[in-house]
C-alpha cells in the first residue's frame, strides 16, 4: 500500500511540474526590424518615435522586413501570419500577403541561428537561403 501511495504521489508531482511549464516555452520572438546585413540597419530602417519604417531608397542597401505581432511588413508587401509552427529551431509561418497588385499565401521557413540572426530558406530549392539580422534601433 505504501508503494502505491509513493507512486501516485510521484505521478502527481510530475503532472504538476509539466502543467507549471509555460505553454510557449522556448518560442522564438520574431518581433523587430530585420536586415539582410547587420551593418545595413541604419540604411534600411528609420525610427520615427516608437514606429520603425523603411528608409527612403532602402532597397538599394539590402533587404529587410519588420515583424510586429502577427504583422510582417516588407518594402513592397504586407503580410498577416495565419499560422506558426516551431520545431527544433525551425519556424514555419503561413501568411496572407498583399502587394499593390496581388493577394496570396506565402510560406516562410526560418532557421533560428541565435536571438539576433535567422536564415530564411526555401524548401525544395537547395542552397537558396537569405540571412537576416535583428536591428537594434
């Protein structure tokens, strides 16, 4: 009888510990301005008060995007993230995107290198990838 109580108590403690863990433990925070070169941040983005925008002629200096909640903004497109899945340092996003002339769904696959560097890769296109660096503005 004593063994059963000990086993039951250990199971209750294990379940309690699992329930106490945050639901999004380890989830990567994509928020912020991201540039294709860490040294290009000042040429691609401008900060107006608390809002980050694209600098004039930013496309000459490199690529970039701004992530704010479920919104992703590029120089020519605005996207709303519809679903997000993160497995082993890879973040897969499905987004509804709009440009001046088109609407469509886009899949983004990102490999998290560290908190301030990600690599976008294109499944099915071996060797095609773009690095992005989080800008401190």
